[in-house]
């Protein structure tokens, strides 16, 4: 029960944090084309933007791991 709640919080919170990191980058550089063409390695983030980005991605990965654990239990 609690893991399901934590999973939802981590996934949606992680997605929000990830989008905030992209908004920080877009606000600083005004380079929206790099955000649309995300498969090309053209985004040059600052250390702070990169760390926020990785925290968001980590939160989403942990949420997926919790979902798999809930499935197997």
C-alpha cells in the first residue's frame, strides 16, 4: 500500500523535477530546438541544471523499480 503511494509520488515528482531542469536550461539559453531534438547531443547544461536533471531521472527510475518490486511481491 505505502510503496504504491511512494511510487506515484516519486514518478510524478521526478517527472516534474526533470521538466523543471529543462525549463531552467531553456530559460537560460533560449535554445528550444535542442529540447525538441533531444536525441542529438546539443544540450550544454550547467552543473546545477545537470544535477537537477539527474535527480528527476533517478526519482523516476526508483519509481519503476518499486513498481517491479510490487509486481513480484
